[in-house]
C-alpha cells in the first residue's frame, strides 16, 4: 500500500506533497497539547513505534501492491484526528527511511493512508456521537469495528484509482489481482480495532480521547 514514487508522475506527486504539507501544518497547529501534557505523550510515541512495526509486516504481489494493517481508526479514537494524522506521518517517515517507498511519494501516501481513513473515521464517529444513542456498543461496534473495516477498504479503493489513473497498472489488473485481497484486509483491521477499543473502554478509558464514562456508561 506504500506507493513507490516511480509509479506516479511528477505532475501528481508535487501537488500531493504540497497538499500533505499544508494538511500536516494545520494538524500540528491544532494538536490538543493539553492531552499530551496529561501524561499521554509516551502512549502516543509507543503507538507510533508499534505502527511502524505493523506497517513493516506486509505482503505484496508487485511494487505498490502490498497489504498491511493501517491502525488509522484506532489512532483517531485514541488521540483525535490531528494527533492521529501527525502520528501516521511519523510512521510513514519511518517506513520510508526503511526503503519501502520513495520520498517523493510521501505526500500521496500520507493523503491515502493517513488523512483519508482518519478523516473518514472521525466523520463517522462525529455523526454517530450526535445522531445515535451514546452507548458503549455503538462506540465499539460502529465507531471502532465497522469504521475500521470500511476505512481500510476506502484507502485501498483510492490507491487503486490513483494507480489506474496514472497508468501504473490497468484497472482490470488491479480489480482482479489487488482489490479482492485488499477488501479481505477489512476483517482483521476491524477485528483488531474493535478488540483494542473494547479493552481500552474496560481497562484504560483515559486512553480514548473520544470516549467518556459519563456519556457512554453511566445511567445506561
């Protein structure tokens, strides 16, 4: 899923890098620093390192057509969208240093694998928070489980459209050799995110910036 820069034209990479820089700057500006000061900076750093290891465990069939878990939805629930995007940017820099993709494709990878799933996850959470009953099962099964599965599929479909639109691979080849397997990644992504969210709800609710005992558990 880390798209190499050799597969994409410069006319796409440069605008994507500019958009990624602007997005990252906005996220850094709006980072909730009080949450990090509340003793959770170490948790954020550990999450970044853990995801670097997860992203390093991948399988693939051709350059740019590899599979790995994202963790974007879980980071969004834990830290909010701004810190989640910054964390995934750190992860991307780490895996790029390891040689999994070129530096010129850092922007397009950030937009597809970080910004898109994080913003989608936060949009689902926001809509559910205000329009659905505030119940722990809604939080775990919708905000965490189902959203995580959909988020990784959304990133995969977007990557396919970018690769096909740039002429790196044909849409028919991507549909038959990549899309089906990528959709299957939605199940482990959803399962692990849902399980992690449930464990944190029970044992470490303070690790979830989007969760509150007052709203989701008391008087239920």
